[in-house]
C-alpha cells in the first residue's frame, strides 16, 4: 500500500523523497487501515456480546452519536450524527454497543443511504426488537470540497423497521425524540 501512495504523490506532481513527505506513505497506510477497519469486524458479534433479558417494552433512543466515514465515490470524508431507537421484545443491548455497531459500518467505504440501512438491519436481525428506527444527518466533503461546493449542507436519511413502519404513533414519537435538543 505504501508504494501505491508513493506513486500517488508522484502522479499529483509531488516529490515523495522531500523531507515533509518521506514518511507520508507509511502514515497514510496506517490511516487507511484505521478508516477501513470495519471490514474486519462482525456487527452481530458486537451486539451479541451485550444482550440482556428485559421486560422493558418502551422505546429506547440513543441520540447524537458522532461518526466519520469515507465516501465510496470520491474517498472523501462524511461527518455526521446517528440517532438510533428501538422497542425491545424481551431483550435489550448494552448502550455502548450501539455506537460500536455504527463504527463497524462507518469504518467502511460508504454511502449514507446504505450506512443507515446497515445499522437498522443489523439491530433488527440481531436483537429482534418490535421495531427499529435510524436517522443519520451528515455533511459530505464530496459536496463541500469539490463539485457544487455547498458548505454546511446536511443530508438526512432514515431507515424504519417493524412497529416504526406499522404504527404512525411510534414513528411520530421516534422523530419527535430525535428532534429534541
């Protein structure tokens, strides 16, 4: 991988042998290993490590979970927040596992629409709740740094499963809780 980054530096007109760039290929390789570490993690294993029986049947919401990802189209950053809600069906998952689940999928080349679906599906398939809702609000550097260059534009996506789709009141409650600041 380091040789690829050396070649990249040459292609853009840089000298990979100049003082400031001598260690750049190694540093970039380590950065990309971190940014794509989600390919080597199993989301179901993360959730299953902290599953607990519970009689709770009301909505659980973890809001404002910051994340960073990389756009699969331009390899530029996506920066945003995730809001996750679910209604248990006899089991709950440890609260810290929800941000860890998000990191698994965010640490892969992504599009926001797919990231939203992956989080909802993993929760739905693993903990089997009555319903799941996921909302992501994010900035895309491929829109801000190039192309249309529209700073601070936010893209919002949602994925709903189970009672979040079937029951309008549940859906309203979820979106109202997400909007609270």
